[in-house]
């Protein structure tokens, strides 16, 4: 398994294809990169795809989470870019990975040819809306209990519990979950779940995350994407605020998607993505 020692840690990464490099930042935190390849691999015909696990997530190592911030994770990504020999990259951040991608763009804009912010937000000041959205989408008590468990002042106790919670939450992330259960089971089969990464990001990083003031000065070409039925990074609190703040952004909303428009509306998603990449 390819790993590189950078910034006093070991990052796991995989590359596919050649051409303009696209680096992918996965969400969670506490997930890993493995939910990207089944759906994005065909881009390797024209681009070099760089998948990796954030420090302390998936197959990447960590000795302690103490002192680890969004800046740390953004700097790790830039060190990986440098190690791979790329002067500039296109960066795609999904969900929590979008938080880190925005941090990267603020700190390392000179190494970006483009930025893709997929189903993410610029500030986490709307937990009450997240919980309310869950209740609108379902009255299933088991799912709603999982919402309370993950957004709790009590840490998730272990990886198995974290995996179970996310499994119960899965239907919330889709406009229509049923057609994708089998596909998702295959796509997520190699996922490594890390409760400590979630606990650290939720307890130490959420409250201080707010990049809205910095976005107004960012000029890197950016594609902002939202799902109209996204319960956790809703259009109004997420993509719309990012697009309104960024002076050089395009904004696309997928009407029949939740948190994963590249799965639910894949044909339109990749048509738009490829067109944007060709332009930039």
C-alpha cells in the first residue's frame, strides 16, 4: 500500500491516470477515501486522480489528535501535492473534506488551478437545522436516535459503534435511498471507520470552523455543488453561502439529490463536472 512520510505522519494515497491532477478530500471525519473510486475512476482517462486518507483517518497514521486542526490537514494535503511533484492541482472536497478544501484554498491558493466544493458548508452554525431536517425526512426512531448519538456531547465509544451509527443514518443522505442500497454496500465495503477522528473533529474543530470572511478574497475558479435534498449541508446554509461569498464561482444545484449527487444524478453530474474541468 503506498504511503508517504510527511509532516511527522504517514499518509496513505492512491493515484490513477495521467494528466492534470485532481486531489480528492474525503468527508467524515472518521471515514476514508474509498467511497470516491467506484464513481470517479472513469475520470482517470483524462486526469490523474489522487485519492488519500487524511491524517488519523482510514489507512493513514496518527500518534495523537492533540493539536490537530483544519490547518494541519490542509498542510498535509499540500505536502502530498509537493511529494507527487505537482506545482498545481485541482482540489475536490466533499462534505467535511470541503471544509478542509476551503482551508487549503485559503492557505495554498498559489498551488490551485481550480477548486470543487461538493455538498459542503463555509461555517457550522446550524446544528439545529440539521436535526430539524432529519425529522422532516423521516420519523424512523432508530434513524433519529442515530442523529442524537452522533451529535452528542458524549464521544462515540469505538469504531464499531461509529460504523453502526453511520449505517443507520444512510437513508438521510439520499433523495431516494432504496435504489442505491446494493451499490452503496459494494462502494463502502472497504471503508475503515475511525471514531476518534469523528470525536476530535466534532468536539474540537466544528465550533471554530468559519471561513466565510476569507472566502470573499479568494479568486481561484471554483465549482460549488449542492443537493437540493441534502439534510446535513443544505443549500441555504452550504453551497449558497459559499457561492455568494466567492467572487469567481459557479453554482449548480441537483434537484433530485441529497449528499451524493454524483451517485443519484451521475449522468448530469459528470457532464457538468467534465465541462467545468475542460474550461478550467
